[in-house]
C-alpha cells in the first residue's frame, strides 16, 4: 500500500528541518494498523487516529532512518581499494575520519523528522481529552511519541556528542532538544547530560504508557521501551539500572532463535538467513543508507573479526558469505542483504544483562546469560563447552567480545568503542586507503562526529 504524507505537512517538514527530505512516499506492509492518512483533504490533524497515523508512518519512523554515520566510522567493516575508489570524495573522507562538508539528506534530518512527528503527535493529543473509552488508543499514541523521540535523541546524541562521562557530561555538547513543532524556537545544542536526561524522561513515559506487546513489531511496546532504557543506561555506564530494564524486557520476551533449526530461519547458507519480524525482534527499525560506506555489497568484514568465530559457531555461516579474498555480511534481521537491522532484539538484551551482571561482580550470572545465548548459536552436533571466567575483568572481556560478534552492523559498535575507551580500553582504529594509513585514537574529539554544514550555517550552532 502506498502511503502519502499530506502536501501541507511536507512543506512544514521542510521548514522545520531546513532540508529536502526523502522517503515521503513508501510502500509498506498490508497491515491496516500501519496505514497513514492519505486523504488530500486532510489539512490539520486533530484526532487520536491522526496522531497514531504519524507514529505508524514507517517510512519516516522505522525504515532506513536510524543514524548510521557511526557505523561507517567504526571497525567492523573496511573498504577494499575498488570500493574505496567507487564511493566518492565525501564518503572517502568519512571513511578516513576527516571532517567533511555534507548536507541533506543525512542522519540529522532523518532523526529530526521522526522527532518532529513525535512532537506533533503529542501536541495533537494535548487537545484531545483522554477518556475511559479512548484511553488505550490515547496511551498508545502518546507512548509511541515518547519512545520515538527518546530513541532518536539517544542515537543522535551518541553519534554527534562525546561519550557519556558523568564528570564532563554537564559541559560536553550533545544535540538540539527539539521538544515542540514551533520552528520559530531557535535550535541550540544541549549538553550531553541534558540529552540523556531527556531520553530517560521520554523512555520512562513510554514504558508507563505502552502495552506490553505491540500490535506489530514496527510499533513500540513496553518491552521496547525497557530495551531502550537498558541501552541508554548501558551507554551511561549505569550498569545496575541497565540490568534492571534488561530484565524487564526479557521478562516479556526471552526467546532466542536456535540456529540449529528454527521456524524463523530460512537457511543459514541463504543470502537472507533470517525471517523478517522473527521471534527475537522486539521493535523493528533499519539503519539509514548514510554515506554508503557500510553498504553491505561494498563493505567487507574485518578479517580479525571473521577469524574470531569458532569452527562450530553457526554465526560464521549465517552472518557471512565469501567475497574473495574477504567476507561480506548477510546476517540481517531485515530479510534483505542491502538493509541493516537497527531495532531492538532479545540477543542484545542477553548481552546487556550479561555485561551488567559481570560489571556488578556477578561473574557466574553474567557468564550464564552469555552461555544461554551462545548455545543457540553453536552446532548441536558438537559438544558445547560453556565459557567461564575467573574474575570480573575476564568475564567482561569475553562478554564484550561476543557482543561485537553477535551485533555486527546493527549500528552499535561505534557507541561501544566510545564507551569502552571511556573505561580505559584504549581502542585505536587504523585504516589503510589509497596507500595511506589513517588512525583514530582512543577518546579523540572526532568521536563526536561532524554535524551537517547546512545546519551549522542556518542555526549558528557550534560545530564539533
């Protein structure tokens, strides 16, 4: 079904975002609950169904909209010479960690369109009285708006702001907190602390308002809000609270795909091994195309990463296919080799729970969570030897190694590197391109990625 945004709404979007936007039309599934108002006579949205329609506009809220600049900057992929030459000057600069001028369409404009939709939804609902006969619909729309605003603020802050550090977060620059649709309000950069606090406030409201389970995985739910809070607190190094919310989400869905044979598997050797909307998917979203650096058919998997999978690890077959002499990634939960999954899934929650337990000195508990996950990923025709750890440091090393191996190209590695380096990991990234070696040192200022140049010019906000 073709879903069209109202023409007047498109003009408003352009004024708000100061950018040309793509994705104002898109083909979505046939599920009625994902339909968006397409009546050209609709001028001003006023009802709960109008508000929900904004949240169900998957083309602008879910599909190829999650920030991906960080994925192009991280170390899971590299560009062989032919791919490097093919991507163009801007992408080459991005790949080699050079500040580069870029404008729309980009992660910033896509993220703030979703935030604008969320703000508009909440402003519509402010004018609709919540009654006993509409409470469920009202709560779902409002909870969805708070969820989406929190999600995009978290991912944009993690990309354009420095890693969270409680000692400096009150001074470090984050992103703009756009909490209203009024474009006359100037855009200013809030601090990292303010951005994270807004994420928490919105996500907790979503957690209170949303149902345990959504009508469809493209809609957020209580467990999606819990997963969002778990991820947020993990990035803040607040492992106790991250564990609390990981447990909340896993209490609602703890299912894992058994890679030895499962209804959600097409075939491990298939180009698309996993079914879309599988049992692990809590909330479905996709990474943006970004600069094309991480495009799956162009990028190659880091050779050391590929070599780290054991012979009996079924992820080696499910996630990768040969592109001699290297490997390409194919293990997306999108059922599309060209599109990266960026939503929330239960495997991430097991890894969050494991890491938090280990950090909090529950080494056995952390390793038990890790082994629960890994047993579903290893061949059942061979004896699985559970991983063990003698102490917290060893447990964290093993859990974080498996986190990287499990969550390949989900848009999370860049955020993890920043977090680990704040804790002293000292991860330095190195790339060779066109005969030159480039290095991104741990805790470099470049870990707050450059903002779009048109946004800087039009708002006067400080550039990174």
